C-alpha cells in the first residue's frame, strides 16, 4: 500500500542507460516499501515505470533523489532548494563529488531512505544580482559558483573587483569565479583555487588567466559582498550560475555576489570525513608511507631503515 504522505522526487539523467537502469531498480525498491515516487514529466515518461507520476511544483516532497553525475545533481538542487527538501545524489558520472552514493549502493540507499536513516547537512549557496544601466535586471543563485567570463574567445574582459564597497583591483582576464566551499572542488579548483572544507564559512574569488601582478585566489568572509564591474571599455561577457543558467552581460554591467540566506540541504547516509571523500574522488596518493612510534612519517621507499 502506498503512503501518499511520503513522496520522493526522482531526478534522472535519462540520456545514460546506466542511470535509467539504476533509477528503475531504486523506484521498485521504494514502491515495494510503500513510498510514492514522482518525477519531472519528461523523465517520468522516459522511465516508463508503473506508478511513477508526474511531479508538480506544488507537490511537497520528503527527499529529492538524483541518479546521474554532478550536472544532474545540480539540476536536482534547483528543485530541492525550491521545495526546501534535502537532496541525495547517486553517482553515475565520473567524479560525482556532490553524490552521496554509487550505483552499487542502491539497496542501502533504499533501506535508509525508507527508514529515514540519514542526516541533513546545510551547504552555503550564493545569490547574484545583475545591474544594467542602473536597474536590477536579473537575480540568480548557485550552489557551486557564479562565473563572469568573456563572451568572445579572442578578447579578454576588463573587470573591477570590489569587496564590501571598497575597490580591490582591476583585472584584464578571461573571467572571474565566485565560489562556495562546496564549489571549491569544481570550476574554482580547475582555475587554481584552494580546496575549502565544506564546514568552513567563506566565499572564494578566483580570477581566470588574469594579466595582473595581484591576481591570486582570495578567501572572503561569508558576510562580505563581492562586486564585479564589467568596465565600459571591456568586451561583452557571459554570466553563468553553476554552469547551467547563462546571461549575456554588456559592458558597464555590475554583478554583486553574496551568501544566500537559504542553503541547499544535502542528505548524508553516513558521516564520512571530507578528507576521505577528497582522497577517494581525486584518487590521491595516500599509500606508501608508514608512521614511526614518535608519530613522524617514515618512508620505506627511501630505505631509511626505520621499521615504522
């Protein structure tokens, strides 16, 4: 018997057969335990599973389950944040940094979802306002990052950076990334920014290929407001939120980024330390050394004779 009071929203990368197959197995397990599963209209049709109904924005859901890679999880984050529901990702992509489980974990995922055996972890999101010709024209938000980048490959953009109303620097660059701690392992990481543990309360500013003496990644207070001025002599730019929502920016635009009052809620099946997640996702080399009794590393590969 289905419990209509417990409704799960399923978001799937239906372009991947492995994701579709995983989603179908997961739905069957949840339905067997009486949970009601809904999905966005197009995905519900593609999954072709009896009992999976079309999701409506007015529906109240207990959890958003995402089967796919980080891109699909970011898409699911939009729906989860709008409904103030926690998000649980099952990785069917490559890295899957935002995912909580892998494909082979679906039995465990189903069991813990049915039992509500998961914790909820709030993650910082950012909001952005775009001002053009003195008027606020657009508002967006992002879990990972907001980026302002050149629109044409051949021309850099000219930007002025302010923090809390104070001018910081001017850069001729390919762009600027404003990231959250969650996004520090995404675009900001690829651009040379630091990895920030998700429980650190901060924002990041990372310039992209800036032609300037002072052009290092910056760690900013979470209460600060970052403003990117696209200077009048600049080439046009493009604003992107989590690589998903794009907006053309003419010269003279002003982009203000601040911490959002509404976080994104991630469901956690177990309390895995971030260090372990980092090592696993990036396949970091942690093998090959031991520690002696004083606690100092003793590298056997050097042949230092220390028995460890």
